[in-house]
C-alpha cells in the first residue's frame, strides 16, 4: 500500500484543494486504482433539472467508476475535480467515507420530508470499491430505519451481498432495483464495459433478486448503434432478460455527451473504424441519436418484451429508470453529485 500526504501532491487539482480529502492511496488488491477518501459535508443531492428525471433526490457515495464503461456519460463529472475523464475516471475513485453517518444526519433533519432517493444515478454504488469500503450497508440501514423509499440502478453483482437489507426494504415496499444490461454479446461486453461483471452474471443477479422477493427491472442500456442493435441481438437480449425473471425492460439508446463522446469515438476508431462515418452521421446533431432511430429501437424492444411476457417498465418502476438527463452542472467536490449513470 502506498500512502501519500496532500503536501506531496505536486500538481494539486481541484479535488485536492478541498480540506475534505483525508488520504489518497493505491493498494495491491486494486491494482491500477487510486482511492481518494473524502469526508462529505452533505450526501443527499437535489437533481439539477429534475423535471427531465423520474426522481428528484440522489445519493452517490463514490465518484469515478472502475466498471470503466467506454460510453459512460458520468466521465464529464471527473473534469470538475480536475481529474482525467478517460483512464482517470476509471481509476481515480473518490470515496465519501463518511457517507452513512452523513445520510443518517440528513434523514433525521426536520427539513427532510422522506422523499424517494435514487442511487446509482451518477456512478455505480456497487462498483468494486464498494467491496472494500462497504458503504452501502450503512446507507441502506439508514434508509430502512426511516422507511425512506429508494431505488438502486447498478451493473454490480456485489448488490447480492446486501440481499437481506434489500429484502427488509422490499417487505415494506420501499425499494426499486434495476440492473443495467444493454446487450448480451460477450465480445462487445469485453471491449466496451471492461470492468463490469458479464451480462450473464448480471442477469443471474436479477434472477437471484427476484427469487428472493425483490422485484428487479432491467434498464436495457445502452443499445449501441450498429454493434448491438440488430433484430437478432435485440431479441437475444430481451429473451435473456425475460428468462432472468426481470419485471420490466426499458431500452435506452446510446447517447454521447462531451466527456463520453471523445472517449467513445476514440474506442470506436480503434475497434470498429469502419463505423466512424456512420456514427458521425447518426450523432451529427449532438449527443443523441435521431428521434426516428430511438423510436425504432423502443418499438422493437417493447414488441419483444410483450412477446416474451415482461412488457415495458410500469409506473411503479419508472422512478428507478433514468431517462437521458440534462447536461450536468459542476458539483461541490465534497457534497453529493449530480446524475449521470446510464
Ligand atoms: S456506465 Fe455505470 S457502471 Fe459503467 S462506468 Fe459509468 S457509472 Fe460505472
């Protein structure tokens, strides 16, 4: 384990300009990853532009995500800390080590009215770092003690570690869980989501959750144009989602906002250079694929979902499933963060 003091930081980026950073270190069990432990001043975060989102409040105990999805649109948020949005986003993980205690305090405040809290909306709260820091059990306990409704969106199979807590919340009807699985193609997964559990393992996790009475929907995101959007691929993915016992499936087409766009297109040039011109045309008008394309994918997935007997997300699941959000605003590095996860 290598320890550094703040005084040893040569170039002090924005993150290290805050008094909240307590230590920065690498550890052999997480080779290539540097943790920056901070003490957050607040945790419950109001979503900017909440009118476009199905939830208003979020909790994010981490910044950066070792799941390293090439397309991740939370990448941009690392630039607010003067951290790199490419490899840096994947490997420089900010950990709010006091997250459970801060959340407890905020939920107990007279000003808090017990509204729904969404988690996994910025970066994955069940990424690998959670195996080390174990922040989620404290966070879930705080929410359960207050009977505060919440939802979790994740690609992490680590969520099963907290099965008993989730069961307790589900018994009261206070929890919505969604797994993110955009495709099942193993080759695509290895290159575009290199730090995540495989789609197969994620769907096994869906099965385990539902077997234990925790309804779990699937956010089919992202559907990647020309790589994961053929009728056969969509059918295979929806069939696998249905077989896993998911309660719903909601498709979301890849979007490429600044921060993610450069990183994704560099990956495309390396792995699928023949597609570059088609992408430039499809995303010529900005971050989103054209409406006709999005509608086509949505229609196909909904038809398949109906065929396989699961249907799209119902009103009860909608809170857990983010739609493409508004552009993020710079956050306070030590406070809660804004939305970003697919
Ligand atoms: S898309 Fe989600 S799981 Fe992937 S890197 Fe971003 S936050 Fe992590």
